């Protein structure tokens, strides 16, 4: 993880210069987790404009549920940028990539149609108890890339960063095989910062509340 997260401060803050509110839309891997706050703290520490953060994660939610609550939990906050992490619970229910895309595409289309920037955050790798879900997750990621290409959304590839960290023997997945430790949240924050055009802004090692 150290190698993945290392870096120096970027001089370019243009990608977030006009951002006022950033909403993180997801399930339990967003709700109650710290990567959204780490993104904001990283920007502040780097002297860059930092948005107001809204955590719109709902435990147990699937992509279809996120689509239904888009107005209430996202659009009502008038965001400038929305980070969407879909697929965590869809995989557990064996939802097909086609079905996931059918719900994800309208979400992104609606947001982009309103001039809102979108970052599609790939789902997390799995621990031993749920490792059999990973082939389906990779299908989801392919679908996400298609949706991103169609509507001009960025991709935050946490899945690849987590694979690299896992291959290096790093332990960041909780025993349930789905949720991540604080170090796992740091990896997600790294992926989001990279997608926002800040690859050299370091992720904080500790959360300042």
C-alpha cells in the first residue's frame, strides 16, 4: 500500500476548482466508511479547493435502489460531482452485468444531463469468503467503463489498486470478505483522487476529525 499511496503535492487544482458539493452514492461500503472524508482531507492538506461532502451510502443497497433514491439522496443536494460505487450487493445477489448496466446507465445519464461530473468507482476486491464473486465484479467493471465512455464519466479504479495491494500481501479486507479496513479506505481515496486529476496528492495516513 505504501508504494501505491506515495506521492508529492500536485500544483494543479483545476479539476475541483468549481466543485461545491460532492456526493458519494453507494451501499454499506460507502455508508459509515472514511474514504470520502479522506478525499476531502487530502485536498485540504494540499491547499486545494475542497468540496462539501455528502455520504449517500445505504447499507445493503443495490444499483436499482440507488436509481430509485437518486432524487432524494443525490439531486436534492445540488451536487457538482457525484462518485458512484455500484456492484457490491449486486454481486451477492448474482445480478447480471446487463441488469446492473440497465440501472447504472440512467443514473449517469441523468447526472451528466444536468451538467454534474460523475466518477464511477469500481467495486472492491473480495476476501476468501466471497472470492467467487470476483468474475462477476469484473463484468460489472466492464459495464461501468461502457457507461462511462457513453456519458463522459471518469473511472476510479479501486479494484486494480486493491489487487496490487493484495498481491503484495497487504491485509485490508475485513473477515466478512466484503468490507474494508481503514487502509482499504485509503486505497479507495487514492483511486478517487487519481480520477479527479490529483495523482500526486498524498492520501492522509490518519483521519483528522
